[in-house]
C-alpha cells in the first residue's frame, strides 16, 4: 500500500493508494476529548486545535496490529 499524508496550514488529508480516506481541519476539533460532532475521542487533552503546529513528526498504530514503515519522504508544499 502507498499512503500520502498532506499537511496544509490547518488541515491534514490522508490518501491510501490514491483514494482520500480522511481529512481533518484542526480548528474544528476545539474541545478536548470530543470530535467536532460531539462524540467522545480518546485524546483527552489538549484539544487538537491547541496542539503545536510545528515540531517532531510521529507515526502510531492504535489497533494492535504490527506496523512497518519504509521509504518515508518529506516534501515541502509548493
């Protein structure tokens, strides 16, 4: 599989094998522990909109399945 993650200003878009599978706009996630629709989310604090917009990049898998990454490339948006 091939994944592309694009971070542009206040939004993240995720594509897998060329198909858009997710997009979040940080400012819509204004309440700690809640999604924009009001349902619970596991990240309790801080609100996603208040998280730093610069710094280290991390990858994680919360589904208990082994995860391997290779050929990670970072490119600036033009």
